[in-house]
């Protein structure tokens, strides 16, 4: 599942898009100031958090704002590279891959994904699998 995060400072709202291309059939307020959009089948498409700075917390919010926009989730990076998210977590832990951790989630830049894919390709060509 690809997630897109955006923040509108004019209204202090954080939007999290969970599924692209779906048509919103209804919006439900899950809690005061937290809205969710659903399609006709009941799949949650997006989540909007009003008064985001207060609700998310200053530390997490600051980390989110520092996150470069050209980053993807760990799961999306794994799919692009052709490995499992667990493999990428190991590589992050070993320092062979760099990413940014925001809360519980890891984000990896497109450039880092390309660099890692080249390294994995060279390792495979050389007959080693140390990168996986």
C-alpha cells in the first residue's frame, strides 16, 4: 500500500492518502478533528488530521517536516528493489542502506533505492548474495 503524506500549514492539516484513484463515497469523523474518506466498498482511501501539530506531537511532526518529499515507504522500496521489507530493515540496521525513520515507519529516497539496486545487481553478477 502506497502512502502519500502532505501538510497544509494554512489550516494545520495533515493528509495521509492510503489508496489512489478511488472515489470517495463517504467521509466519517473517527474522532473530533480526524476524518476518514471511504469508497463504496468501505475501503479507507485517506485520513485527514486537523490541528495536526497538536495531535501528532511536536517531535514526530518535526521529523515528518524534515523528511524529503522524494521518499517512499519501506514496503514500496522493497517492491521496487525486489526484496522483502524485512530484508531492507536488516540492511538499514547494518548501515548498508540509508533511510529516515518517522515514528514507526521507514522512508527511503529514490536515489538510495537506485544506489542499492545497482549494488545488489553487481553482487548478483559477481555470484555473491551478501546484500540480501
